[in-house]
C-alpha cells in the first residue's frame, strides 16, 4: 500500500489541510477502482467500511492477489471534518459558501470532445484510452481558487480515469440502497447482488452535478457526439461504472455491518477482475436475487405541513399503500395530530432520523 497526502489550498495563512489516499496494486496492471467514504463528512458509516476495506486490501496485496489498481480515500472531506459546530458536524455543506460538498463537479464533456473528436475511431479500447488521457488533463486544468474547489479537483483527479467509482454515503435511517444512471445499471446489477442492495434509483441527470455523475456521464455524452458526427454507432462504451451507495442510516456504524459491506465490495471487485480468487478456487456467484431498479423521479418525499414532534408508524423496508399513514406530526402546544400519508404504493426505504420537524421539512 502506498499512502499519498494531497495538500489542499490553504484558506488562510498558517492553516494546512491534506486529503489522504491509499493506493493498492499496480497502476496499469488491470482495471482501476476508486472508493471514497464520507464526502458528506457527517456521514460516518462509510469511514468504518473504508477501515475494513483497508485491512482486506492490504492482506490481498500481501498475498499478491491484486490485478489492478484500487484507490481508497477513507475520509474524503477534511474540510467538512473540521466544521464541528455547536456539538455537531456540519459536514454536508461548506460553511463559507453554503455549497453542498457533493455538488458542482465539472462536466468535462465539451473540453474532452474538443480534444478527442478527431482521434476516435473503430477501436473501442483505443478510444477509451484517449478519452481517459484527455479527462486527466482536463481535471488537472480545472481552476481551484478555494479550498473547496481544490478538494473537488483532487478527488475528481483520483477518480476520473477509473473503471469503477464507488462513493460511500448514508441516509438518515434507511435500507442499503444506491443511485446510478440507466447506462450504468447493466454493470451495477452485479454490485447490487454482491452488497445486498434493497433499492436502486436511476436518473440520467439527478441535478446539481454530483461526484458520481461527473465521473460516469461524460461517456454516454461523448458517445452521443460520436454518433452525431456521422457514426452509425458509437465505438465508445460506458467505461466508468459510478455509483453512490447509501450505507443505511447515520447510526448504522457497527463492525458487523461494515465488515459485511466491505466483503461485498471486495467480492464485486473480484468478479470484475481486480482481485484474484483464493488459490485453487473461484469467486462464488453472488445472490441471484437483485433489487428492482426504479426511476429516481418515482421516489416521493413526504413534507411536514407544520412544525411538531415527528413519530413514525412504519419502518424502512415496509411495503406501503397509497393513503397509508406512515408518520404523525404532533403540535405540542395544541395537541393536534396530523397524519403524514404515503401518496403512492411502494417501498418505504428511507426516513428522517430527527424527531422534530419544522414546516416544509422533507
């Protein structure tokens, strides 16, 4: 394992921050995977999964079983980790700008297309190599006038040429689920089976340019330009599988769960050719059952019509019906009880972990 410390732009004289990345295997010896934890710095489960991944990958590397490069960023947001305010982390938004740490990643399609349009031909592997080289140069050229922009550029540079990008997050209270694009879903089904995902939400563009889509969406967009240029069919595959994995809820920080999740990721990476199976054996087939992929646009948030005490009547994992009461909102001054009902039939997969709501909370 090689540990790299990436200095970030100092916000003020006398201050210093670094992003740490752990590098396993040999670059160029096979596929590349990138795994990062806790880009939202207050979402802790990913850090514990990364801890167990680190141990597993170090052991596999010592056994000579790695056949590619695996980059692990165990704590992807040193800026958010220092935002300890009023006894709590403010790890989702940068306090200086109000920007979400997992938004505003650059869409490099136009820059890369301008460089590679005349190079792409009938050789898919050569096309992928050309695009990845252009992506690396494009990320390196991104401006980074602030510490936040420097963090984004550094993370993007570590991941932009990877075959697999896994961004580990969590919800308030939730089932294990993930977000990806329709173009990535054919590859992501194997991941869902390996980690036991209970829901997969798909969107072409979810909005705001999150990290995973910045890594994956450039490929279908470049392929569309290749077709528009005159090709009957693009010779450019979906060369990056990028997924945001929601590791249940904020309080689901246990060794048992983290070890299970780390083992599922290792299993997936093995089946994708980055890790050799045990000597004389083979990677076992993952579970045959796979969660159904559904459109992200079909997920229905519930809104608080007024402030009050929030008490849930159903838990994540419940199959619910339209009109069914999922929670009650209680005004502690008047005693009024307002039911919060499901607008549709479906799977209740995530909920808030706070138990007091203000009007308009989702």
